[in-house]
């Protein structure tokens, strides 16, 4: 198994990424290898500082970096030797089993669709995020930013993708899938949600339990909550702020501690032909470690192949 990691992506790259790779190495099994993609001249001194044997990793040298503010499509085309572009080429060629980066999220999405491409039958890939539940355990929210505008059939597919992820990676049996709305009643919502609801109600592709509201994100009404990427991204950023606020207020609470993004790694891109994980731009070594372990789980569970079979 070869897990690709972009060393140049993120606000604290390369040091935070390399430290995360070192931490992840301790949790990998025999036959599971990290491939570090980036400027090797910057990687080696950090390993030396940590007294870490460089032979534990494989390396692919690149001399270009896609900045966080660059235009995704232009950057991928104009910087073919960037760590993100090279990482996706290796993934496409089968030289990597997964690829993860805390770099430019737009470039990661574009790279995923352009290189390994969308699984046949899937209209739009999406991003998902983990939701901590008040009574313990976790749920899933998707889309959280890949598709600001959606159509009903796209949301229906998100339900399938989320259900498969929850079942295989969160180990939730027959996950409950709900549609985010402004009320629980069947006829509630805007044009998109009112058109999506009957599609979900009639499907046998997943266990649909109806509409939920924003206050239901962290309770047990649903394991998987589906929405368009605009709505999902707003909710994700709001939820992330809870943890920051508790820290600023000096509050210590086990539940709100679970809002710390570092515990979950990154956001998987669901619906493309290989495991791809996008990390937070401010990813710390702990977040990077968990992003690597998340990549491993996507490989070992065969999630991509299970999605491919579901859309045949």
C-alpha cells in the first residue's frame, strides 16, 4: 500500500506535514508506506532534526507549489511539476493507492476530476465531513463545499455516497439518511429540497428517514445528512467555530472537544476513482496524521470499488 502525501500543501507546510507523516508512520502496519511528494531539500532537514530515519519514507521530488490563493484549473495546467499535479499523476498511473493534501482545495478537486476522473454514473463528486454526536459516535454531513448549486438527482446520489461511507468507514449498520431542511414536514423547503424529498422517499438505495433541521446535526435522528455544498459549508464553518469559542472562553467540555477538526483528518472526495482526502489549510501534525490514517481506511475498506459497484 502506498499512501501519497503532499508535503508542500497547507499554511504550515512543510514542517507540520512532515511531523504529521512521522506521527502517522508509527501507526502504519508492515506493507503500508508513505510517499512524500514535494521539495526533498526541505523535507530531509526536518527529518534530521527529529532524528527520524529517512529510509522509512519514499520520496518524489517536485519544485513547484500551488499556492492557496491560486486559480485551481489554471494552476494545475500551468504548474505540472507542482506537488499536487505530480501526486495526481502518480495516483492516475496506479503508483499511489491514495493521495492527500492540505493545500489548495480547489486544485485538489480539479485534480481529482481531471486525473482519476468521476466514477461512471456519478453526476458530481462531493466532500463529506464527520459530525460528532451528543450521545457518542459520529455521523456524516455532505456536501460541504464541492457543489454550491445542486439538482435533486445530485442530492439523491449524495445520499448513496454518504450511506456507503458511513457503513464502511464509520461502521454504522444500515445508516439513517436525512435531507437537511427548514422543517420536518414532507412539503417543507425551497424548490430544491421539495423536489429532492420525493426522490429520496421513494428510493431503495438507502434508508431515508425524512427531513431534519439544523438543530438535528448532533443528535441521533440521522447518521447521514444530505445538503447542497453551499448549505453544508456554512454549517461546517459554524460547527468548527464552536471548538475555537470554547478555547477562547476557557471552557473544557468533552463534547465540544470533539469539534476539533484535527481528530478527523480531512474531507474525503467521494465519487472519484481513487481515495482522495483534502485537509484543512491550517492542518497541524495531528490533523495530518489522521488524514493519512483516513486515507488508509479508504483503501483497506475498498470504498471506491463499493461505490463503483453501487453505480453500475
